[in-house]
C-alpha cells in the first residue's frame, strides 16, 4: 500500500505524511538510521499515538493512521533500524543482537513527539516483535511517564516452535550466537501467513514485498539469542506501571504453507503463550481475544478489525487518553 509521504525538506499545504530520518550511533555493521512517519490529526491536538511494527514488517496500515487521527490523536509510526524504509544497503534486514538497541530510536521518537510535537499524552502500540520491544521499553521507563498507555497487538512473548526445537535447536543457536552472531538460521518464516495477507495471493492488502517478503528475511543466530533473552526477561515478570491492553486472536493455527483457515486465526504465534505471559507484565493489564483475528489484528477481515479498533477506542477513553 503506497503512502503519500513527504520528506521534511518538501513543502505542501496539507501533507498526508511527513517522514523524519534519525541518525543513530553506528553499530557492528556501520551506519544506522531509523524513520519516523508523522501524520497529524486534522484538528490541533496534544495527544499522540506511536506505532511499533512487527518482525518482517514496516508501516503501511494507512487505515490505522486514519483511525488514530479520527480519535484526535497525532499519528506516528517508527520504522526501526534495519526495517522498512530504514534498511541501508550494508545491513542485514531486520537483524539485531540486543532488544535494547532499539531504545535509542524509540527515545528519539518519544522526545520528538513530546518536545517538537508538543504532545502531552502518548499511547504506544506495538505489534508482535514490536509488542515485545514496547513492553520492555515501558518497563524500563515505568517511573518517568514517557508512555501514558500501552496497547499490544499479538505480542511476541514466546517462540512458537515444537518442544523438540525449544530443547535442541534454540539452545544450539543461542550458544553459537556467542561466537557467530551472523550465522544464518536453517529455520525461518513460512509463507502461509504472508499469502493470507497480500492481494497477489489470498489477502486484501497491497504492500511492498521487498520490504515485507512472504517468507521474511534471513534470520541469524544473534537475532534468535536477542529475542530469546528478551522473552526470558519478560516471562520472569515486568512492572509496567501504565495501563496495558493486550489483544490477540481467539485461536492459533499451525504455521506452514497457506491454508484457508489462516484467514481467521493467528498463523504465526501461539495465542495461549500471549494470554499466559500477559499476566506477568504489570498489575493494570486488560486482555481481549478476538474471534477470527489474524496475527496482525489490524489486518483481519473488516468486521474483526472494526471490533479491534472499537476496543482500542473504549480502552483509551476509559484511561482518559482521548
């Protein structure tokens, strides 16, 4: 889905989106950038929503930005380092080694939204891996009021792999990551979920398959170790102080090649893991399961995603964010 995006140097009376590039500290691959996409509400507002995408993902959900603006929220989407429009030629796409690497660009984004954007309220929404990142960020910043409310859309709280792989493959890759973080994983994403989304296959969405390929980008040992360590930290318990809404599909189906049932369930994660670990991230957590929801609930069929948006609106009104 093509977004009407303007660079900050371009001028237009009423731009739909404005793109800001953050220069970050160089890492083990060299130069690093992140991209903040901004779309202001039609009426002046001092309330904002910051969206963090998932793995093998970038921002293209224009209907979500429109919804946020309709709620009186200035909308921002942060494309993390090595994702989407932030991928540089020398980088392994979507790769990282420590989940807190991402906190540098999140800090810059929050500072931009609160200081330059003059927003007084900020709700953070994280999908899948973005949900894991957002939860740990909110935990780390639980005492400084940087995040007023947190919404997690099918957060990546646990690997969805057979028990035998959890006991053999994951420990092996984590051990190898200590010496060979760039070692390619023989196991990656399946194409079924991507096929259920993109209009060139069985879905309704038109997005850039170079930035979000059906089978994802190559996964490396350092990525597996980084996710595993972040998940273990979360599973041991967090102390998020702001109100949290955790949303997920009512059921999962086994990942793999495309099957029609993937149109009505989570074909990436085990929703039982999401429900189970959402109990340990804070004391003010609401959990909601949606019948017929996809892994990205906002890409579910229209009747389902309308229920998702309605629940988010109810949550934000109850918490006095909107």
